[in-house]
């Protein structure tokens, strides 16, 4: 194309007479620098028709170019870089959202009414803003053995512990920096407690966060033997001021004893003997039995013994007694009935009292209304059953008087005898 028909722009000939303003636009778009010829040809074609600049085409392309520029400016202006922290998971997102809620939603985070968002969901979003989202979580918590479900927005275990207000020294089953899941998290917390341990003759107090009695004993270095017992089950939850007593149990010992075996008594009746009389025809003798016991010692003291075996080494001899069945002849008035008295018990004691009461005369009758060696009056003698022997004690034998005296002694002691003191002389 003849140079006269165009002008230079950065070393290239631009066809046609171009107004100054278009040249300035051209130079604005393409600075005076080396431009690739192919790119220059594309630009010339973009603004010309049949090799000549077309104002209509230029205007149309400028409108399109302005729309693109304005769209780009709007795109750049509305697009924001936002830092999103969801329960400790931090991401950088690009968003066109105008509010915090829109940005969170565009990041595919579904908010529930119980979730906590900072800034609030309706706050305006600025470029570079940090949005913190704490999701609502249902966490199963075992606090000192008591389980409950806690609703929280804390992102991690440490935040949950703080919300619960438990002591910072509490024992937690999972690391405190562990993240909480929206569903399915379980946290066991044991708060510090004072526990007293009684074991091996010592009493010790300790502050512990152990959850069970077994753990308390283990932490204290106390090992239970197979038969040892603790006052609380090993799986019992620890409570404040609990007392745990350990009893050492020894079941390894036995004991052997030899004991008497009582003899039996066989009674035979005889019509040749007066009723009330009896005769031992064969003396009884106790046998011997060896016994073995299993012993249980608790803290060094015998608590129980259980018979595990016994062997009779000497058989007992049966006592044989003959008793009379023949009727007694009627006793003359004022005479002894002849009824047999049992063997004399406490004879030495009654001898001392009789010596004091009647000078040791068992048949004394001075007419003072007191009879016999132990000075019974008629009322006391008959009331105690003495009438079975005689009308009064002076007519009774020593054995009969001692029998009646023992009956009274069993009920009233020595109180009826003024010489009762003599028994201990």
C-alpha cells in the first residue's frame, strides 16, 4: 500500500487516513515496541475491512472491548479471597459472596441453627476476612463414671473440657488437641479426688484422677493376691473421700486337733429295783477323733476354719444304766420317803455353809422352825420340792438336802442363807 495513504505506528504502516484520535488509541493499545508481525496483522484485520479502517467496525469492537473490560473490572472487584476455619481446618477460598453466610454456603458447609459463626452469618464480607465456623456437636461424655450427652460447638477436646468447667488437672481419655466429630465422639473425664488406702497396716491418702478402684491400687503400687480382698470392687468408680481397705487373705494353712467323742447312754428297766433307783452297770467312756481344718487368715488373724477331714481313733464306750420300776412302799408319816437323791453337786460349798448354819449337823432340829444342816424352814423346803424326800429337812439325808439347796441356789444364789459368805472361806 502506498505510504502516502497511511501513517507509521511503531514502525508499521497503517493503511488509510487515520484520525489523530485513532492513532493515539492504536498506540495506546500497541506501544512503541517491537511487535510480532503476526500479532500486528491480526490487530489490523480486527480494525479494518478490505485493508481499510472501518469506523463502524472500530466502534463495534470498542463497545465489545469496553464490555469485556467492565466485566473484568466487576469480576476482579467482586471476587474476594477469604480464609475459612471450620473446626480448626483452615482453607483459603475465592468467593463472590456478599455475606459470611453466602461464603460459607459456597464452600459447601451446611450451617445448622446451633452452629456458631464468627463474624455473624449476615455480616458483610471484605477481602482477606477470616471466617470461623464451629459446628454443633453431640458428644457422649463420661464424667467420673456418669454418662451424658453434651451439645457443644467447641472444636476440640480442650474446648469441651473448658466448657464443662472441670479441673484442668483432670484425666481425659483422649488428647486435648483431638478434634471433635459432629457425631460419635466419646470423651471420658476423671476429676481429681482424695482417696484413702488402708493396706498392710498402713493408711495413706492420695489425690488421683484414676477412674476405677483397680487403677487407684495399681497407681499406689498395691498388688492383690489371688485371695486378697478390697472393700470396693475393682471396677467401682472412684468418688471423692473414698476409703479403700485391702485385706490380705492367707488360705494356705491347716490345723489338726484331737477331740473327745461323747458316749451314749443306754437305759434298761428292772422290776427288781424300786422306782427312782438306778444303777450304772457299764461306765461310759468318751472316744477320740482327729480332725483337720482348713484355716483362713485375714491380715494375720484367723477368720474362719473349715473341717476338711476327721478320723475316729478311739471308739466311745456306751454307758449302761438300769432303773427300777417297782413301786415304792408307802412311807410312814413323819419319815423319810427313801427317794434317791442325785449325786451331790457343790458338796464342799454346802459343807462350809452347814458348818456355819448348824455346826455341820445335817439332822438338827432345835425347834426354832429351821431344820437340817442348811436350816430350811418348812415353806422353803416344801416349795422347792423337798416334800418328795421328807416332811422337813431334818428328816432328809445330806444328799437330799443338798439336792434341794442346789435347786434354790440355781434360782436365787446364796441370798437365802445368812452364812452364804462361808462358801468362799
